[in-house]
């Protein structure tokens, strides 16, 4: 009887395994509600056609994306098999056990050789330089610049600019030229202004804007390995960078004290500014005549170099991670193996997603595909990111509280502002036992 019972149970086990396998033929990816999520749904529909595994990209507005994600994580819910989460979440999500450790997957599939190195460092690795990976670069993004090419190429403007500054008017190669051009086109009496930059102090807009100056001026947020901030975030290069960002703010349109990606695109579409910083993810709207009447006269460039030749840009975008509480992890790993293939990454780029594949980024086909792809290619090998530690939200809030009034209201000197920020961050890291 026991033998028969064991045989019956074994058969039932096979039936259960088969049933589980059927249930696993569906995956859910959670992301924010925006165009790249729509492109991803198009891409995963092709995965379903190839494999029979249905993949649904579930979205929610950006405003509640983080809250909804971490509410599900903290409940150890299995609603999502994968998530395309912000890079700043790496520390919080990995240390709390919400993400599956992908280190073996990365090494076995040679992902480090496939993706642009900077994207693996900032979208995937935590702690920094640890060789531990928690996501695969998915939506590459960073801050670049759009500009009114038609204004730049106007013969009268070109002649007047050269007469004033002594060099040709062209997309800026460095921050001094960026400032010169912003000053030149700043004409409030004509309702024309020099530049549009990020100034919103809710979440990470201010940080993403300021970092473009900070990193290209050779400054850093701090030592990511030791958490030392004193003498770094308030060092001479960081102070010079804040001075430069404040100078740019003086050439923005009126009322530019609470702006992010929507307003900065409008600066181009509504003839307000000569140049506008924004994430590359929002540039497709600027080459579409339906959304930008100035599409034919709009060009793009990578974040310029600083005074010593350093050239970096603030990282946006997200990596894709497997959620620890998913009941379909095996199928999720199979999906990631498909996602990292060169042909999949090429298709991802063709659909409008921002690939991090080094091979695709470096290809002439990609670099010539849109007016902004060349600048994107240049940028994705030169990106840096904000702190990815679990307490990153506190660090962001402290940055906003210190830098926002300095930039939009001119409060205090840049040295005083960053000295105060260094003290804030030092106390926060001490509270969490970092750098002790």
C-alpha cells in the first residue's frame, strides 16, 4: 500500500508541477506610466509570440510609483514578478530582501561585457564596487540638452555672437560656452530667454539638474565607499559648480522656480529658451511636429565638459529586477536571458526604448537613427548617479532644502550652502552607522 501510495503521490506531484508550470506562463512587470512602458509592452508581446509566455507591463503614475512598489514589497506580495525600479532604490530594495540577487546571472551571461560599463555600475551594482548585482540595465537615460538650431544658425545671430565672444556660435563644448550662449540669447524684452534648467525641489529634479554641473566640474557627492562628504560636496570644485548652476538660473524664463521635464520641453516648443536640459526619454516629443512646432529647428547635444575637461551627466533611467516574492522566478530569469540578447536590445531601441547595450549604442545605425541618438550614445558612457543607499530619500530632501533657496532665491554663498549640506549628510550617515 505504501508503494502504491507513494506512486500515487508521485503522480500527483507531477500533476502539481505541471499545473505550476502552466501558471508560470504569465509574468507581470511593474513600471511607471510613461511612453517607455508602452514600448516595453510592445517588446514583450514579441516575447509572448516567441515563447507562449504572456508578459504584462502594469503601470501606475510616477507620483505613486515608489509608494505602490514598496507597499507591495513590504507586504511580501507576489503581484509583480519583475520591476523596472529607479537606480536609487538599489540599496533599499536589496538590503531589505525585495530584489533577487542577480550576481550569478550577470557573471554566467557575461552581462558586464554586453552593457555600457557605467550603466552596470549605477543601475545594477550595490554596494558600489562590490561585484553584487540586483538588476539588469533596462531603460537607459540621462540628462542631455535640446537647443534651437534655427536660432543658432541664423546668420545675424552668428555674426553678433562672434563679435561679442570671439568664437563661433555652435552647440557648447564646455560650461563656459553654455553660459555665454545662455547670456547671449537672454532677451526678456523680446520674451526670449537663454536657458531652461531643472529647479523643482520635490524628489530628485534639483539633484538631477545640479549634478550635471557638479560632475562636469570635477566634483563629487562624496566618497561612495567611505561615505566621507566633508571637503568633497563642499570642496572647491563643488562650490564652483553650484556657482555655475546659479549663474544659468539667472538666464531662465520668468517663473522658472519649480520646473522639471514638462516645463523644460515647453521651453523649446513655446519659443521660450535657446537651450533646455532634459532627460533623453522626453526628447522624442521634440522631434515630432505634432507636439513640437519647432521640430525641424530643434537640435541636441550632450552635457558639456567642465573647466578641467571632465564631462559627465546625471543618470536617469532604470534597471529591471526580479522581485523576491515572485512565484515565477525561473520564468523571469528566462525572460532576462532573452532581454539581454543583442537582437532584443536592437529591437528595444527601434521601438523607442533607450538601450544600454554597448554594441547597439556604438553602432552607426543607432547613432544615426534620430537627431538625439548621437548625444545619447556619448552620454551613456559618461554618467554618474546619486547615492543609492537605503536612506537616499533623506539625503535628497536635505539637498533640496539647502540648494533650492540658494539657486532660486540667491540665499547665502555657494560655500555656505554646501558646508551646511555636508554637515547634514555627515549627520545622516552617522545616524545609520556609515563611515564609522
